[in-house]
């Protein structure tokens, strides 16, 4: 798996490189000393794994994840500050390693790597709403709703706003999984519970998580065709 190391401390990057020699399954594809440099490196590398420091000058680790416009790699946070641990796990990071990193903790973190993950873009999204953060698999998002230049995401019981327009997101989503219901809403086809006709002859879809979404006339015809055996 290709990995990127992001840390503003050269000695920390050196020590992590040394520890990773014992794990030939991980190829170090590059290093960055700050968030801006990491963004440029990530754009040209598309790594599977990101070792990410949290406190850095300029963009911190959470800021960096929010700026990623594409596939989110698996993330292992590396930091000297224990107080960030809860937030890191709320984000759904793979692991959280305290510096100095113990070899056995690194080995335990790498044992959790999902080596079967596809490399297709946008298999998951990083979302921040105030002080709360998530890395959300797209399979768990059942509805996306436009709110101006922002998009409201529906997953679990959460309804955070993502700082991207619905149109921009739609271009990065797999059309076999997500369907444009109307001008404001995209729905996850895997979450459809039932469909029914409205009085005007259009379709209305009830999702497994509860929301009811009404389709435009044209999209009703397209969904009928898509769901037909």
C-alpha cells in the first residue's frame, strides 16, 4: 500500500520511516512537512494510507482532511497530544498513535488496514460540522440535499453541512449508486425501501432511514427504467 507521511517535525518523519522498514507491505510514496505541501503531494499520488500529524503550522490535520477533494485515504493519526484522541476516533480514523510511536502499536494499527479497498474516487467523505468530524463511507449516506453552495448529508442520525455544492459532488459520485431525484436532492439507491405514486403521477420514494423524497416527472421515468428488471 502506498503511504504518505505528513508531519512538521523531520525527526518524527525519520523515526516513522525507520519503524516502517519492518513492514514491507507499506511503500512510502512521499513526505510533507505542512498541510499545503501535503495537499499538493496527495493530488499527485493518490495514496492508500495517510500518517497524519494533527498540530502543524497553517493547516492542522483536520483542516487538511476537509480540504481533500477526492478519495480519502485510510488515516492513522500520529501526534504527541493525547487530548486529540477522542476527536480522532470520532472522525473514524484507522488508529491514533502517540509519539514516540511504539513498534507494537504501529504493527497493531497496520493490522487493521483494509487492503481490499477499491481505489475508485470518493469511496468516503471527510465532513466537519463545528467541532465534530467524521470520515463517512458513501454507502452509509442515504440522502444529499442542496442548500445553496453547501450540501446537507444524511447518515445515521447526523445531518451535517458539507462545504461543497450538490452539483460538484454529483460529478464525483458513482451513477450506479446515487440518483438525482429532483433539483435539490440525490438519493442512495441502496437505501430505497419503497416507491409509490403521488396524486400527480410522479414517484415518491421512502428511504429505509425514514425520509420521503418526491421525484420530478422526468426523474420518475428514469428511476422506473433504472429499477425495472
